[in-house]
C-alpha cells in the first residue's frame, strides 16, 4: 500500500464503472469458489505487489454476505506473491532488477504445476524494462520457459497499471499529445520515465499472447485503469503507477473475479 503519511486525507471522488460488460459485485466466497483448491502466485514489480495485496485484503475482509476468514473457508492463504522487476532478472536489463527470475520463484514456491488442478501464475512487467526490444524479449522468454518447464500451469499475463494523472478521469488512455503536455507537479511539461510507452506495451503483450498463447494462457487486461486519476502522491509530484490501496481493493479484486469466472481455461 501507500507509505505512511503519503495518502493521509485521500478521498476518492470518482467510481470506476465498466463499459461493455457487467462486473460482479465483490464477493469473497464467490472468489474462493472460483479459485477452488488452487493457489495464485503473483510475480512482478511493486505495482504487482500492490495488486496482489489488494486481492488478499479483499478476501480477508470478506463480503456483504458476512463471509470472513473466520469461517475457515477463506482462500487468502493461497494467494502468494514474488518480486521480479523484469521477470528475467538480467543485469543491466532494466531499472531496479529486484527479485529473481520468475521461473525460479515458481520452483521455490512449491506450486502444483501439473495435472488437472495445476495452480495459477499471474505475471506482469514493463515499467522497469528499458526499450521495446527488451520488452518483446521478455515476452518471448516467458513463453519459451513456460512451454518447456510449466506447460500445465494457468498463466495469466497482466497488462500495465494506471499511468494517467489529472483532475478528472480521462476520456481515453493517455496518448502522445497527453504526454507532450504532461505536468508532473514540477511546473514543467515533460515526460516521466517510460510511462508514455506503457499503453503500447499493453498492445504488444495482447498481440503476442494472441499469437503465442497456449491453451491455459489468458490476458488480464487492466488497460481501462489508464483512465483513472487515483494517483499516489509522492512528495511534490504524482506517481501515476502506484495508487492508495483502498482504491485498488475496490476495483482489481472485482476484475480478477470476473476474469476467473469468464475465462474458459480457468473455470473448474
């Protein structure tokens, strides 16, 4: 979640509503039923850690039906997370190569990787990777390792988090014009790190997995969140990738529940 003090007094003034589909209301029991006996391992950078924590917190807090961890049926203990900024852990490959290679994390986790009840792995990368060629290389290496080592796991590729700051929700994902005029609080219009590339990387990932995805592969698409403005304040600037976790708890768990319930390869 947000560091202590950075989100004090934060008040969300907007509510996320989907277009083109009906998202389920959050129900921890429904989520645990959709997961069954399987575990989910989230692997990625700090934004993935926020998303994993938001799902775990939502499950622990239960639902309007009164389902809580005290019922003895909560699946919060089967939600795991591992840190890997670039998934491959290559030196000089990107910024802050924290963590280990994603497949090493899977092996160390003890996940069930074969049979009809194979577990679920959620992967994401992008913000810490230098260059589009390197990003495409990550996708190719993940697909290759999965095919060789983990063909039976359910692999979910999660697209990038929000990257749009402003006083109100954006009408569309940030484009070149948006970033050309972007003001991060410093008083000067200038791009920030590689945020202008993130929407394009989402499209690259979607196209890649359409072409290379195996039977147990899906894309968990968070691109609508690029229009949100729930930025994480970071000193005098706005961090458009991280958010105050209360916001994530209200949105990401519902999206993941919908993904589990509607993706054929993930249904029990």
